[in-house]
């Protein structure tokens, strides 16, 4: 890769990270407003029901791709029509098999659990969403390979606006949990129509054995990690939901919502850096520098946001008396926030491992996390209920220090050094907010922002200046 190409890649990456960050903030703002209204109207059981069914149907997504989409994004050469159609054919075959399997499983499960029409329609809507997502894969791959995230972002924003707008309207009309089903149907159809209108491709069914073999070489190991992740996250969540019940699962769903907001920045950076790191495999020094800066700025934005959300959650709940039903979820929120801070640093590193072809390493890590999850989640959930589930989440998350150590070996990146200033400044901010716990909410927000900003102006001005120089020309365009 020539110097000019590297510089062009850097500029495009920075531009896309900035764009996706603002896009994710917009989506999160919509999601927060919509989720707040829904959780104000609906009870904890309805929220827990949708979350449980969503986790169950979400498991299908891991069987519909076998890593072929990621293989298309990761490969250095241009993607051929044969490869696109081969991926599409295999994917749709897996989708059909997955739907047959879920029909058989759901029939027996619904009789055992005595599910009714509410559960059925939510499941149907999510299955439709699953099919629509599979049909959107190829157009999305084409856009992501060219680092053209604007269209994908616009579609995501429109989907989220439509989902929460429709869900809130029908919730206000007393449709209860059916509101989720109606909104899911509409969102999925809207996204599918728009992406095929603006990103068409020569759709068709074909099977090329050489193309399939080439894609499976990367895709199967990559998807193995996804299968393990599914067993670690979604499958364990469904199992835990059966232990603690839908009301308690609703509380955990609420507790996870806040910490997920800052992680949208991490998602934006990872979405761009995966194809970027893949193209920098032959330039380890540039890759190392890019990873360090990614970790620093993810921590810079995510750490204080997580601390702020945790320390002001109770204040926000008390602003609306009817919202106090969610007070039991505050303690789990603390556990999830700490785990999110670990994930914000760890996930970009595993993403980098995948981007440079270190799939076996991430597979071993995923196996470790899955074993720990299936040991501690059921044990703590049975013993301590939903609080135990949240505590187990943090306990498993602490094993992420293994990834930090591996990062120093694979990329020669010292993680603690990369995140030192964001970590220390967040601790300082947290201490000051705890000392002012009885202060009004607006004053707490001001104290948090001022203390965090002052620290970085004093101790990490060089990083701030670098960020400003990267952003300044992009904002002019």
C-alpha cells in the first residue's frame, strides 16, 4: 500500500468515525427518548417479555451467515459477483433452516410455558426482522467495503425513529407488548426497502465452490467465535431469564440500557476500524498507533459517560414519580457500567485480532468467557436473583485483563498506558460527584463536566490537540 493510499485511508477512516459517532449519538438520543416513554407506560413484565423473546430470536442471526459477510469485508481483493451470490445463496438456505428449527422449538416451548397471542406475535415480528436483516447483508457489505457508512447510518436512523415512534404511539393506545411487534414489523420493512433502493446489487442465486472455499477459510473460524459469543451472551441470557422471571429480566434490561449508550461510540469506531485494520496488516507501526489512539479516545468518551450515568441515575428516576418502579434496577446498573468500561477497551482489541487474521486467538478467548459465563451466571442468579446476574456479569468481565496482556504481545500496545489519563480523570470526577451526592442534579452535571475537562487540559493537552487537528478539516467539509 502506497503512502498516498495510507493517508487517504486515514482521512476516510477519521471522517467515517466522526460521522458514525454523531450518527450513533443521534440514534441513542432517539432510543433514550423512546425507551423512556415505553418504560414509563409499560410494566416491567412487558419490557422483560420483549427482551427475552428478542434474545431468543436473536440467536438465529448467528446461524444465518456462517461468517461469510465478514469474510467479504475482510478480504483484500475486490469482491466478485460470484462471491456475492454464493454468500447470498448459502445465507438464505441457512435462514430457511433456522426458521424451521425455531418453529419446532417454539411450538413445544410455548405449550410448556403456556404462551399466548402476545408472545406469538412478538416472536413472528422478530422472525420477520431476522429475514429482513439477512436480505440486507449483501448491500451492507458492499457499502462497508468502500467505507461508505453514510447510507447505512441514515437507514439505521430512520429505522430507529420509525420503531420508537410507532411503538410509543401504540403503547399510548394501550396495545401493551403488541406495540413492540407492530413497530418491529414496520422498522424491518422500511430498512429493507430503502437499502435496496439506494444500494442495489445483481441479486441472484448461485454457487461457486472456489468462492465458497475461499470465503469459508476466514468465515468459519470467524463465525465460530460468533457461535461461542451467542452461547455466552444470548443463550445464557435466555437461560437466566427462565431462572429469574420476566419481571426481573425487565429490570436487567433497563439497567443495561444506560451503559450501552456510551458504547455506541465504540461501535462506531469498530465498524470503521475493522476494514481499516485489515488493510493495514502489512504496516504494523501504523496499525499499532491507530489501535492506541482508538483505545484512548474510546476511553476518553466512554469512561466519564458511564460514571455520569451511574452517579445520576437515581436523580433522573426521581424526576418522574411514576418512574420509580425502576429504582430496583439502579444497583445492577452499577455492575453493568463497570463491565461496559472493561468491554469498551477489550472489544476493540479483539476486533483488531480478527482484522489481522488472529481468529484462533479470539476463539480461545471466547471459549474462556463462555465457560466463565455458564459457571457464574446460573450460580449467582439462583442464589441472588437478578442482582446476582448483574454481579456475575462484572465478575466475568474482569477476565478481560487477559486480552490486555495479549495486546502487548501481538501489537506491542500497553493498554493501561493508552487509557491512563481517561481512567484517572474519570476516577477524579467520580470522587468529586460522590462528595457532592446531595447537590441538585444540574450542579452535579456541571461539576462532572468541569472536573473532567480541567484534568485533560492540564495533563493530556497533546492528545486533545491531535484530535482537534483531525476533526478541524473534516468539519469544514
